[in-house]
């Protein structure tokens, strides 16, 4: 066989993988487009559903739930944004399935069993985070924001009472701005709820450890505070809620990684490899111990 033939043989699998990747991407994009079309046809009911937190707060103050368009094309772009978000949510299970079909042939049986639960847990945790944001965080945030309205002749706040004549600063929100803020809440909390999935998967791969995550806890607190300040509006209540939730997820991640390590240790003990690792850990810099372990492994 010539050198050219060897090169051709080595490039053939790469071409096959690229062709497979192209097919999976085409299927994923097609599913996303179908989801977008479906959501575009029901954009108005979906938007009405997303306005529930705002309408609840306005009703408590005796105001009508009304949003406005400040430009002729705003209604169209509202429908497009709903279509993008809804289309991705609808298509995500199929997109995840295509990702799984692409990577699964390159995994061992035990690796498939370890990776598949995380593929299932990821959308579940995103939906859980999005639901928490929509039903808990968003009403609190809008209650805080709309508390700065002014009713009355002297500009005093008389929320819940009839609006008097005089100075009045009331909410007349843009539909697009409201949707942008609501989606920001939903996506931010949905992504933050992926933290246990990500860290547990990294722990499964040996990239992080429970001890390491615990040792950087103080830095994690600072990082979470910065995250809360960036992804939420300047609302102290919402930032505190996000910090408490994400830090709680961080502690849960440490617990899950510790369980993964305990299972790995039990498996190594059952296979008779763990004692050798303990001896190596006791003398990590001893070249004689390393040579002894290497010779012992060859004898076995």
C-alpha cells in the first residue's frame, strides 16, 4: 500500500464523521424551524400567558393590565421572539436526541450509561429553573418595580386606591420591553439550574472533585454574587433570590460529586485497585514507590 493510500484511508473516517455531523445538524435545524412555525401560529396566546405575573401585580393595585406598541413593527418582533424561544424549547428534545445519536457510537457501554442520565436531567432542570423564575421570581420583581408608581395630587403613592387628580406617574409598558425582561429572567434561571448537571458530569469525568469545589467555596460566593448582579435587573430582592438559589445548587453539586466519588471508590475497591492508589497517594513524590508499583503491575 502506498503512502497516498494510507492518507486516503485515514481521511475517510473524518469525512464520514463530517457527513454524519452535517445530517444531524440539518435534522436539528429542521426541527427548530418546525417548532418556530408552530409557536408563531400561537404567539398571541403564549404572550398572554407570559403577561400573567404583570397582570397579577397590576390587579392588586387596581390597575388595568395593558401594554402598548411604541413602533408599528413591535408586534411582529414580539411574535418572532416568542417563536425563537418556543421553537428552541419544543425542538430541544429532538436536538438532544440528534446530539446523542452523533456521540453515542464513539462511547463504551458504561460511558453511554453514565452520559444518558445527564442528557435527560438537563432539560428537566432548565424547565424547573424557568418555572421557578416565572411563578416565583418574576411576580416579586414586578411588584418591586411597579411600587415606584405615583398616584395623587401630591405625588404620594396610594397603591390600591383610586387614582386622584394631579401628579401621576403610572406604568404604560412596551410589550417588547416586557417580553425581553421576562425572557431574561426565564433563561437566566433556567441556565443557572444547569449547575448541578454540569458539575456532576465534570465530577464523573474526573475534572473536578468535591474537595476542590469545597476549597473554592469563598470564590464561588463572589462569582455567584457577580452573576446575580449581571443577569438580573437592579432589584435587590431578585438578586438575593438568585444568589440563594444558585449557591444552594452549588452545595447540591458538591454533594452529588461526593456521591460520584464514593461510587467510584467502591468500584475500585471491588476490583482490587483502590489499595494501590492509596499507597501512591501516600507517597506521591517517591520514585521508588512508583517503580515498585510499575513492577507490581507487570507481575500481575
